[in-house]
C-alpha cells in the first residue's frame, strides 16, 4: 500500500498501541508509537485466550498466524471429591509475549520510541500535538490513546473516569512443562482446567514457552486464581512489593513481598484441589494483579481516540481485553478508509460500535464476576 500524507501519534506501545500502529501502517499511514517504558515490555507476560479479532488484525497487518498458540480440546472442572466433570470445547491459548513480540518485530524500530512519557495532548485546528516529559513535542493528524488503564490521555479528556478496584485480585503464575510432576502435568495438558469453590476459582491452560515454542515439553502452564481482599484493610499490604514499594495495581513476577507470597502458598495448600496445589507449589515467581473495572462514555474526541484498556477494562473472565484492543484497531482503520481518511468523520462513525462493544464486555465481566460471588466475602471454603 502506498503511503498517504497522514501521520498518527500512538501513545502506549503495548498490545492496543501495536494493533493500532500496525493496522494504520497497513492502510498507508505514517505511524510513530511512544511508549513510557524504556525497556522492552515482556516482564509479566502470562496467558491470553486467542480470539478471532486478534487473528484478523494480524492477517490484515501481514503478520503470520500459523504459530500463535496451543490448542485445548476440552475443559475439566475438578470436583472437591476428586472427581472430574468434562466438557468438549476447542480453544487456542497464546501468551501476551508472543502477541507483543510478533507485532513488535513487524513494526519498524525507528518508529517505536521507548522511554517517552506523555504528559499532555494539545488539539489545534486540524492537528493534534503530544507533549512529553522530556519537553519534546510530536504533531499528527490523529492521536491514539493506547496508554492502558491509567491513561494520561483519558485523564486529560475525561478526568473523572478512573479504574475502580473490583474487590478481588488475580494471583498468577507460569510453570515450565519440564518443572511439573508428571501426574499433575497429565491433568493440565491440552485442556482448560477449573476448580470452583465458594467465592473463588482457579483456572489453568498451557501456553507457548518463553522462547515462543509450541513444542510439547517446552511450553508453560499458566494459572490464574481469584481471591477477594478488602480494599482498605488488606489490598495495600498485598500490593506492596519486596522492597516495600506500594504499587498501583500489580506486583510483577519475582517481586511479591516474601510474607505475602508465603501466605498465598499456605492458603493454596489449604483450599485448592490437589493438582492445583502441586501447580502453585511448582511456581517459582507468582505475581498478583488487582482486578479493575473501567468504562467510559466517550472514545472519540475529534482527532483523538481512546482504545484498548485506556477506554474499557473488562474483567478477565470475559477473556476479551486483547481481542477488544484488536477490534478497536480493525474498526478504526475501516472507518478511516470509508471516510477517505477524514479523521473527525471517521472517529465519529467508529465510536458508536466500539462504545457498545466496550460496554457489553464491561457489563458481562461484572456479571460473570458477581455470579462467582467474588467480593461477597473472603474466598475461604467453609463447608
Ligand atoms: C508488560 C505487560 C504485560 C501484560 N501481560 C498480560 C498477560 O499476560 N495477560 C493478559 O491478559 N494481559 C496482559 N497485559 C495487559 C494487556 O496488554 C491488556 O489487558 C490488553 O491487551 C490491552 O492492552 P493495552 O495496550 O490497552 O493496555 P496495556 O497493556 O496496559 O498498555 C498500556 C501501555 O501504555 C504505556 N503508557 C502508560 N502511560 C503512558 C504515558 N503517559 N506515556 C507513554 N506510554 C504510556 C504503558 O507503559 C503500557 O505499555 C499486560 C500488559 C503489559 C503492559
């Protein structure tokens, strides 16, 4: 596709920024991505359920999709009495790292700028300017706010909208296939496995290995365990890392405070089904993320668009956050082509469907969370 005389400034170089950046390039736009982190983003990549929109976005951007994930063919629901309920269900499971690195390799280095922290956006006539902490400024025809749940772009445009703690956290972990004892590994391989109990559940699936390998024996078990914690009395301790630093929403792998990590391990031994006890025990560097709720009433602001988690953070039970970021980008480039690259008209056309998609996922996530009775009490088995 020939280049056209239009430039997009993308704030945030994670998945939503890369979906938008690669797809805008596919329709001839010049794109620069500005990412706050000075390093490659790969520190906590866990599992992601691969959804159709992600595959479509990759195909349209010209990125190979044949080696993206691991297939699971069924679900196992472990029972308290040791029994197993089975349900056939085919799904492809991938990793955040593989999605990020596939797009990052495809996006030219000279247009991906690390260590650039946005402080302000300044619309002016038919242009919009991004201003960074180092004093530099970049001007384009379109600015994409892909800067995640704590979005600076959103804080400026919708200052009263911020993520709310949903009442529970997700403990997470990754275990190399080679590091799990064979009896547990047999249960967890090639399937989605759940264990539900009052006010909580834990799930597992196999994802590609750290080196993106899909070869059996070189992949990883990925688990997520939802547990309720009170926002005032318990959460601050959980979100304080091993160096005593209080983090906003998550503690990365290897940085949980030792006492908190030990409590999590003891609690796992008390309440989980036996295979999950083994899986948690085999996890070298568990991590924790608070579960958030965020929804906005507006995503288009003349020449500025909010995409991905900057606009809506659905709960992880929808398994849709990444696919939503892909859908936002697909629909954005379709609207730009439809509207002959007239940005305000395209964003206006784009917004309605994307708002209803975000709203739908946000509400669905809340109702799935509520039906699991999260936030209605500490997740302990009482009977
Ligand atoms: C390192 C990392 C690992 C993740 N791992 C997983 C995972 O394993 N499983 C999963 O389901 N989800 C994961 N996520 C979240 C997942 O990417 C999102 O839920 C979803 O895909 C939408 O992504 P997003 O790009 O909208 O938001 P995010 O992924 O949160 O990305 C926002 C980006 O914007 C950057 N940013 C923020 N403020 C500024 C600013 N002022 N200036 C410039 N840049 C800024 C951030 O550094 C970040 O890279 C991860 C996110 C990150 C950043």
